[in-house]
């Protein structure tokens, strides 16, 4: 029997009422606090005057710290803008949010953000300036920035070059004017400062002193570097100025004490070996939080804080049941409400950070994947593709197609005077070591004692004296990343799924790496022909929607935009025909994807090919014909490989004999009978023809790369 609550003549089903209450909040609306999250762009700890930094003045940040808590050990989820912001928005580590966990990609709709959750719970939500980005949130079906509706239309005249003209504080006022009386709000203040570029020399021009600068130990202590740091500090002060106006506004309207104010940054300073690196100056962030009388003020806390903890804190303070949400972080509310300083929660002694691709800095947009574990004393780093250039390939092709200068690359370092200084003075004895620190290849494992080496200069990995420490950190590292499902650790080859995520910002072109070119030359010498050059679809022709196939990071991405589509190899001269051959290709199937590669087929305008046979690529689609199958002829019902991992298939045809190997293991050995006739497609037989890649349906995404073929001489008996 359905129960009802009665209020005069209104009847509401009890189950619905309970659901609404649970969704909105565990606390009455009047008790729910407002939330102001202020996040600068590229600011390292300890660059705020509350931390004792002499080269910058941040009275608003200091006000929040004095009124509440100054955190000494807050760590960004990533040393890059969009992945760190995505982790903060979702409460999940960057390796748990697919495309959103890498730089300038997309933001899958299935990952809920705290502004979305708060909006559903009755909060008035908005953002000004930089929300989530860079990237393309619309491609996944989002209608607005994941940080909430934009309030950025009010402009101002910037005092200096390099500063945006967005009047952040005025836009906050406009936001407040639009909310209903008594409605709690959540506002994301995302300054674009102190992101590059800066007006060169503006710090000195405005009266700052070179003597006040403390140069990090990984940079040369020169007037040029000091001046660049002063310019950076001036932009931090611009961020702080708008924060001060927002705090004053909240105080004027009587809302400051009912507002949780969180002030931090997204990643470290845009200098060599800081931003885009998991070293201390890339991931260690300023953080101050106040919340009226709920938070005893004037405290300095040493607990290690992860950005995903901030998400849980916001939702917990707003009254949502964080235990029922799919969050990785843990709420800090009990730490905030404590009267203790120093280490408050004895369990908060570890933090993690990660990066994949940052800028377009390497051949085929390859990443430099890093994972880092930080404890109160040590920083443990794993560089998963340490053979690559950590700061990016040294040389690139210019826009006109010509090869640029030898040191014109390194695009994981923002263009800036400090970068230019290192490159131009790299041969000088006083600079040489700093240049190589920034750009040289790194070992797979790095270990630093942060208490004595905050600049991360002396790698202690492999040191006999620290063998026990390193072993313990490695176990912590692997346990956490395994438990939280990091593809880089769960499956040694699984992390390559990150390489498939499309970058929506500018793409650069780089020379083919020497080892790649050597391998290609060797295979060509053995009679192999590459059917896909990694850059274009030259030699291929689409049947079906043209946009079902695109080149992404050196792969062919197959995803039908409506019905099925096929990409036929027609060859450089417009025709291709193969009888006996070896075909080798690598593919990666996203979860639930169905795809395949046809051989001995021929071009047709629409539909599934009538000719040839299909080698299946399908690990988890509802169609149970799995990877390696010779579709509808020799069917495999259990995939030999996993989703989200590149694997290699080798198809060999001699006469009527077909073999299929997956990662070197034979899964099909089939000889077609002379009287064979396919029950549905009359041309589905072993004969001759070309190859075709399949885009099966809009929900199936498959990537193909390193597609090559070698013609074989037929044997007399038609076998191998």
C-alpha cells in the first residue's frame, strides 16, 4: 500500500518525498553553506605571502588563511590544467575519468561534476573566467562548461599585458544578483592568471625588487630568471585582487560567514621543470579554506590533501551523502572543524598526482605518462615511457613544412623568457646543467627527499641506504593505483588507451623517431608495405558516412556516425588486389565495441561487404563473436585480449588456407572447402581482393594502427 503525507489537500507519495529530500540535502536549506572556489592558473606553493614568500603580496589569500586553515601540503591531481580541473570537478583521479584525464581532450558526460550535483540539490551554480579547460566539452553532449553556467560577460581594462580583460569580481556580483533570495550558491572563480604569457619586465616596472625573489634550485639564479618570476608574482596579485573584492562583497551582504571559501591553484608555475612535471613545483599547491565559525581560524595544517578530497569536502559540507557517491577523495570537514594544527588526521600521509599528454609535443601526439606518490618526506615517481623526451621532442616541423631549429621544440615547457634563456645559454657553464635538467631523458623511477631537496635535483632511486624506503613506497604506489583502476598499472599495456584520446587544441608535426624509422625500413626490406602512414587516409576510401573514420594520434579511429561504415584500401593508384598475403595490424577496442577487418573484399557503396571474410575485433560487444574469429566461419566465444589495450592480429592467407594469430597465439587455422558457400553473402569466400576496416555502429569505437601487408608466393598445395 502506498503511503501519503497530507498537507491540507496536497498528497505526495512518501517514497517520492524521501527521494527529493535525499537528493537535495541531508540538512535544511537554511543551514546549507554557500561555496566559493577560487582557483588560479599555474601557481606553485609557496607563492603566497601567508607562506612567507617575499616577492608576492596576497592579502585576500592571507585573510582566508587567517580566518580558517592554511594547508601546507595540498597536491594537484595533475600538473596540467584540464586534467587537474576535471579531477577536482568529479572527485575522481585523472586515470579514472578517461578522456578528461588528459590535456585538451573531452569530458565524458557520464562523469558527474560537483556543480551538477549541487545544482540538482537546489544550489544556484555558476562560474567566471576559466572553468574546465582547455578542451571540448560539447563533443560529449554537454551544453555548458562542467564548472557551471558562465558569468564572464563583464569586461575591464587590464592594467598590464598578458592579463585577461574579464572582470571576475564584477561577474560574481552579477551572479549573486540573479540568485533567488535565500538560495545557497556555488561559484567557481577561475582566473586565467598567472598563466603565460606575462608582460616581460612588468614586475620591475611596478616597483618589485629582484632581491625579494627566491629562485628555485632547478633554475639558474640570474637577473633574467628573477625578473620572469616577478612578472609571474604580479599576475598572482591580480588573481588575489579580485578575490579580495569577492570577499568584501560577501561580507557586505552578510554571507561571508555562511560561505566555504576555498582558494588554491590547478598546477605549478609555468617554468621549466615545474608545470607539466610531477616534481614538487609542478604539483604542490597553495591552499587556504575558511567557513565562518565552523572552522577555528589561524591554524596551519600539515595533512596531505589531494584535490579529489576537495570535491568530497564541498559535497559533504553541502549536506550530500558523499558515501553514496562514486568519489575517490575523502572529505576534509572533520579536519576543518578540528581545533588542531600540524597533523590533524593521522591517516592523511600520502597524496597522488599523474599526467599523460600535456601539449602537442611529440610524434603522433604521444604522451609522457607519469604517476607520483608524495609522503611527508619523499616523492616517488614512475615515468612509464621514460624513453621519450620529458619536455617534448627537441625539434619540430614549422607551419611551412620545413624542419625547425634543433632546439625549437620542448613544447611541454610553456614559451617564456626562462625557457628561452635556458635554450640560448645552454652551452654556458653556469646554465648548462639547468638546461639538461629541464629537457634530458629521465629514468623510469625517481625518488627525492623533499625535506632536503625540494627542487628534486638528486635522484635517490636505487640507493642502497634507501632500499627499504623505496620498496615501501613502491608497494604503496602499486596498491593504490591498482585499487583505483589505473590502466598504466593494472595492465602494463593498458595505458596506451590514453594515447587514443583526441586533442582538440593545436597539433604540431614532429620528425619520425629514429627507432620507428629503423623498424619501418627493416620491415620494408623484408617485403612489407604500410597501408596507413599514421597521418592521413591517403589510399583509403570510405563507404558510408565520411566522418566515421578519422586519424587520431597516429591511429585510424573507427566509429560509425549513423549506420555502419567501411574504410576500403584502394591503394596509392586507386586500386588494390591481394591473393596470398600476410596482414598485420594493431587494434584497440573500447568497452562494448564491435569492429573488424575484411580481406579479399571489394568496394561497395553501402552496407556490409558482400565479398571476402571478416577478422573480428570484439572483446565485449553483445555480439558474442569475439576477437580473432573468422566471422560466421570459425567463431571464438571468449576474447583472448582485453578492452582498452592495443593488440596485434596477423592474418595469413595462402590459397584456401587461413590462419589468424592474436598477440602471437594461433586462434584460427582454417582451410576453406572447394564447395564452400556462405549462407548469406555469396561472395564471402577466400579468393582475392582488398582490405576494409569496419565501423560497426555509433556505440562502437575501435582504433587501428601499424597496418602492413606482405604478398606471399602461393604454395602448390594451397597451404603454408
